[in-house]
C-alpha cells in the first residue's frame, strides 16, 4: 500500500499573522545590495542606496514589515524577516503489513499434470502503520536597526517607498535601515506529522491453473477479481514555532479522521506447492493486487491519499480433500 499527502497549505500558512502567503522572487545574496521581498515584508534599494554621498550609501528607506514580533529593540535593535522555502517531506510512502490468507476451491478439470480449479479466497492485512512528515522552513534575515530609537520605530504595517520623503506623496517619517542583512540563517517553522493506520480485507474469486512436473511439486497461477474493504485512520499533528529572531512563540493543531470503503480489484499470484503426503502440502506464493481506486481522507486542511494496490507474498500450508 502507498500513502501520500497533498501539497495544500497548512494551518500556519492559512492563519493570519503566522506564515502568510509565500512571495515570488528571491532575496538576493546577503553580501550584496538587492531588492529583497520576504513573506512578511521587504527591504529594497532606494534612490540613494547605490549613490552618493558615501555616508548615505548602503542604507534605504524603501522597506516595510508586517508583524510586531519582527522588531526586537533589545540588544541594540534588530528587525527580522522570513522567506519560506519549498515544503519538505520525509517518511516512507510504502507501508508494509502482516496478514492471513484463506483459500478454498473446487475442481473444474484435471489431467495427469494439469488441473483447473475455481477458488474462493479471503485475505486480511492489518498492522500496516506508517508515518509521513512535512516541514516548512526558510531563511531568516536580521537587520541592524539600532540607528532608530525604539520610541521612534515605525509601527507594524509601515511601508516605505523608493523616493521616501521626496516621493509624491512623501512618506514621513522615512527612517533608514541597512539594505544588507547583518546575519542570515535557516529555520524550520512548521512541522506536520501524519500517523496512518490501515487495514485491508479482500474477498476474491477466480480460477487457478496448476501444473505438476512431478508427483511432489505443483506450480500455480491464479488470476482473481476481488472486493476490497479498506479501513484507514489518520492522525495529523501540526506544530508551528517561530524562531527567536522573529519573537518566538508557537501554536499547535491536532486532527483525526477515518474512512472505510469497498473497492473493486484485480490480481494475479503465482506459487509453488510441495506435497507433504496424506493430502497435506506447503508452499510459497507472490503476486500483485490492483485496487481500482484510491481512498482520499480529508484531515485538517490536507488530504491523505491511500492506494491499496501492492505486492503480496507469503507461505501457505493446507490440505486437499
């Protein structure tokens, strides 16, 4: 069985004031002057950043920020911005489980070496538990804003412009900050964990073709049509934690959901049986089961998709009557 999670936004991305909508474009090399667009503000070049006099070079009034947590007046004064990266996923999407198979049949035709039987089967697979993880991280840029007294620092929502106080209309006041960040670091801010418990019960019907090259070995091929009962429970936990540079603090969410459906399937298995005498036999088998539809389980803002198709393998012990 295979399990996957869609790429829909997380709670942190859809809750106002947490992550917000990722912006397009880049944030440039931290060691060069650049226009930098973050998810919670911007620091761009203004009309004097690259010009003269030399004392004004490298600073800008073309900046803005969104949240109070970005400004830290302690320690001289810093202003931090965050830029999301692509969500990362980990964990296995191929989930294994243990199970039991019962098979009964009746003879349709038999010769010395060949036989055809009509078979009825039940197969149960349980304990197919797996974990998938997603994380959202990115870059944190910190700017030295110690030149602006805390009492004069603009409130969240400040938006400076290219011409600042000389624009039309002018932006007053237009305090200046460095265009280059004083430090750059990476951070994971949102972690999502999925626990998936799956059980599959299959009722199958189909012929079995057998060939006996000698008296003690029988080779089997069994195509089947099946009704598959798929039972899935999903637990979702999301933890959002701001890095200290953005004020710290966090929030968490928890969801649980489940679904049970019946799906049509087809399969083929092959195997070999060893005659143990007095009608008893032992053998091995392997094959592939196709389940025609995926199961989709909404959980929180996301959807977990389960494909019950997969390889089967096992050992058998039985008696022929």
